[in-house]
């Protein structure tokens, strides 16, 4: 399986690095072909790691991971090109964080979500929202946090969700800890968790935490 | 300590009943003095249970619990009267749920919260957001859910938060499981947890669940 990871920020580099470790071919995509961060990452991460434009990354891949910020996600995916997304699993890990007057805001929120926007803009892509509820260190190393803490997935395509759940298993998340919330609309709730997450991040002073859903029956 | 519980819905009756069990005088407040649900509750719940208008309930109480729906919270508190709220702890347990075109919506959301609106409307009340992240059975009986699952509180008044945390202790929540998120603005994150909560409620088919925050350090 060949992966495109769109975004050369910490999330993209961390996910890309883990995918390379797992033995996959990975292209880290960015706006420009000569993005020094992408090139440096590819050199450091070894022979299966490549850097390229969003379009080059997506064209080469069977699975596309959207790891750019929520505010630029649609632009990045448009640059990647609908032709390079159609029929593919697109894992959307981003949060709709925006800065406005020095404040962190969510946009879109509540009546829409980034993941839904992506699915609407690319109706032939098989969008799965996943991983946005933990920081990127925990994404690829759940053992940083004790306990049977959970991830959530949602999306319209059951097979795509199964595929993503398997990938999460390779990251260290047993399937029973990945809670399927149904259709892509449930991305709203996943993205709206962010303000509480940020409050806890501020309280603890680090991102090594996660939520474990405890059930009485 | 005498409590007012505003709202005769399931949340209000459940919280009121638990407070009576704990030995407190409780007035369940509603719009009208002769609300049959309130009167019936007061009769069934015993000698320390009373029913009355929002204003009667708040006037008689040292602590006011807002257990009406988020869409009518400000109206209910205005009926209770600022004079009957000033200086008192107001525990806001509501969620800003609204129905719109047959859809559940949150209003306000993200740039504001019900708890902040209450604090702004009644600047001399000591508003604490609490308990809105679990269903009312779990609120008063955390043992329905296994594990060291958490509650959140926030508000501007540290002493009020301590008082509410003590009350939560009487409900069965040890203080170390009550996470203080800071000022009342953090109510946004607490209220925005609702869509994810509703998704899990739908998935599980019941409300006997809660989130345990697991920390790596």
C-alpha cells in the first residue's frame, strides 16, 4: 500500500514517518515541489520516503491522508486533484482550527465539518474522519497514554472505515478501541471535541492524554 | 444547605430527588406554582421536597441548580429573579440543545455558551458549569459506569467551584475525578461535547457511559 500524506507539519511528518517504519511507500505532499521541510523529511526517513507536490503525492498513492490544517484542507485536496482522489480512501485527520483576533476558533462548526466538506467536494473519494481527537505523538504511539482509551472513526464507506481501522491497528490501536460513529456527519462531534481537548492540554501542559469511553452496559 | 432546582424535567427531578436523599431541603421550581409534575414530585419525594415557582425556589435557596433546557435557561433565571441569584452559587447543568427542521442543533455554540450567557446576565451570581457531560442517572450515581471516569467544572469563582465539587463528592464523584477547566469560557468545550455524546448514545442505545481522561504523565 502506498500512502500520500498531505502536509509537512508535525502531524504529517509524524504520520509519514510511522507509515515508512511500517514498511509503506510514503510521499509527503506539499504546495511546492521544493519544500525544504518535505525534502529534508524524505532524506531523513529513508528509502521509502518521498516528497512531492500534493498532486504527485496523491497520484502515487492508494490511500491519501489529509494532514494539513482544516483551513487549507480543501485547497490542498483541490491541488491534489479530484482525479487522484476518486475511489481512494481519504483519511481526514485535521481539525478546523482558525485564529481570529488572537483567539482559537473552530470553522466550520456544528452545522458542518471539514470532513463533510471534503466528502461533498470529492464525492467519489471515500472519506474517513479519524485520529483528530489525539495529538500526533499519541496517534502513532497509543502506549504513551495508559488504559484502553479510544479513537473514533466515521464515514459513508464501510469498507474504507475497515481499512482505516486496520491501519490504526498497525499504529497500535486494537480494533475494539476504535469506535465507529456512523456516517461522515458524525465528524461534527469529533471536530467539536477540540475545545475540550485544548482545555485539558492547557491544564496538563502536554498532549499525552486521551479519552476512554467507559460503558456501564 | 437549601437547594433550588429549576426545571421539572427528568434532570431536575433526578437531581432534586438525590439532594433530598442527601438530607437537603429542595424546592423544584417551574414556570407556574401549580405545575402538576412539580407538585407530584414534591409529594413523592418526602418532607424536605417542595415545589414552587422559579422565584419561590430561588428565594428559598442558597444554591440554585439550573436544570431547564438550554433554550429557556435565561428566561427561567430571569423569572427566578436576579435578587434571588446574587451572590449565590448557580450550577448550570444544561446543554444548548435546540430542534431545528427536525434536527438536533447546538445554540449557542463555539463563540458563546449558555453558562457564559447566564454569568453575563447575572454578574453577581457565581456560575459553575457542571454535570452537563453525563446523563442524569449517571450524574447522581456514577457507579452506573465502571472506572475512574471524569466530570468537568468551570467558572470564575474558585470557592463556588470548590462548593460544587464537594456536592459532586456527595453524589459519588471523588474530587480527583472532577477536572477544573478554569474560567466560565471553558463551558464552550463542555457544551460542545454533546454531539459526540449523542453519537455514542445512539451507538450504545443507552446513556450509561462516560469519558475517562487517561493521562500519560
